[in-house]
């Protein structure tokens, strides 16, 4: 997917020398105007930059080729009724997250052509949670591209091995000699899992671009198509860091807005689910008990673009279910796939920090049988309890 790249195939486009020269001349005029404005006393720099950008856009809009609209189709009610059951069958082909209560809220799990945003404060467990969801989906036969801009891929592997092998995470992360045999045993077991082949980590700790994400996703999904059984998944971890580097807007807020819109388009282009991790702003109070949409608005117009907005964090009002276990929760405030949770119980999770694992909280287990009946196997009690 090419991001906002104009066509250059005929004489009426920027490929022509006349058009190029006209754009250069327009740029020169705008730059002279910008210098004059900046030399004035008490100038509002941000306001000047915005007006300059608008001036340049207006001057060059007629020189640029007309944008070709994305292919759109129209339907009559007869057309829609003809494809109704096929569409429902595809929706029931969603892949579970490994948490039955969350799957119920999402009408079955992760659905293609959707952008899902997970908000969380630093240390809230959003990376660990989504890494676990990605492993569950891959074990269910879905290709996953995980774009990681904060944790190195080796750190994500350590989280997976600790969880799957029931090993102390610190011992895995630091490679304690006393745990080497146990870690190697977990490696051998993990090598047999589908997820060891169907997850590909894109190391973006030094930055990456939307074009690179799209190219890597297409390559990975194509390479895995013969062994997968449903729509793929892209995880982007995390929004603010990558949007800042992409620089699609005049400031971070507008960059974030444009970045999420491009990810939503990518989900539709590749017929996949995009799960986008987003750092929760300090002003929101770092609480999942507040409004996830309000927290999203602080970062940009995410609430308009995302299909699902949810937040993860510790339930500070809950007591520990057992020694070594803490109660976490997920709150959903926007959900085009199903229900929201702001007027119901939050989705409760148990958090085992020692092995970097979330499990279905006992208080939510009553809905597991309903999930199995509605959506078939794969999302049941055993999967939900062990993630």
C-alpha cells in the first residue's frame, strides 16, 4: 500500500516538467510569505505554519492529478439479501481472543476489516495481553504480523515462553542457568505450535513506515496462505511512537489522526484485523474506570476511525483472588462489533505477573458455554483459562 502517493502516468500529472516547475514556483512564493510572517514580532508560529500549509495546498491543488476514489460498490436490498447468509458465515469465522467474555462482547472475536484500539497506561499490560492474544489467534491458524516499536522481538518471545512453559519470567528474560533446561524444554514444545510459524515480528524499535508495514504484511500473509484458515491480523505496538516518526500531520495530534485512518484503510485493503496499541494520556488519570473514548480523544480523532476502543488496567477496587494473582479488567466504550461495557460489568481478568499471563477471571466463566454454542469450538473454557 502506498501512502498518499500521486499518480505520475501522463502529461497532466507531476511527471510533466511544466507541472513540476509550477509546483516549485508555488513553493517559492509560499516560502517567501512564510519568512515574512515569521519575521514579525509576537508571531504565533503554529498558526503561521497551519496557514502556510493551507496556502500551499490551495496553490497546488489544481496542479495535482485528481485523486482516484477507492473502488466503491452500490447495493440494492435485493443484492444484500442475496449475500446475507454468506456475510454472516464470514462473521462467524472470526477468531477468538482466548478470553470468552471478550469474545462475547466482540460478537465472536477478531473480525476482518476492523481497526481495534487498546488503550493503557505505562505498565498496564497491554503489550503482554495483545502478545498473548496474537499467539492464541496464530495457534488457531491465523497469520499475524506484530509490529513492535518498544519491546524487542526477543523480549516478546520471553513473555511467550514464560507463559507457555509456566516459567518465571525473570528467569527466562535473563537466562538463568538454573532454568536453562526448563527454558529449552519450552522451546522444543513451542516449536511444534502453529504460532511459532504464523507470527512474524517486525522490529520497529528504530522506526518503520506504514509502507513497510503494508509490504511486510502482504509478504507474510502470502507466504502463510496455504497453512492458514482465516483472515490475518496486524498488531501495531504502539501508536504514538510510530505516528510521531511517520509525521503525516502538522503536529502529533494530526499525525495520529492520519495514521489511524491509514491503518483503518490497510485493514480493509488486506482484509485483516488491525489491533493498535495506544498509550493512555496522563491527563486521563490512567484509569480504565473512566471513559476510554475520552482518553482516545486526547491523542487525536481515534474515536471516529476505530471500530473498537477499549482500555486495559488493574482493577484497583478488587482484592487479590489468590496470592500472586491480581485482578485486571478491560473496559469497552466503542464497539461496532457488539456490546459496550460501560453500563455493565467490566471484563475481569486474572493477572499472573510471574509468568506474564492473563487468564479468564472466575467471575466471567458463566458465559463460556454460550460462546461455545454460538461460535463453535476454540473459544471455550480451557482456552480461556490458559490463554
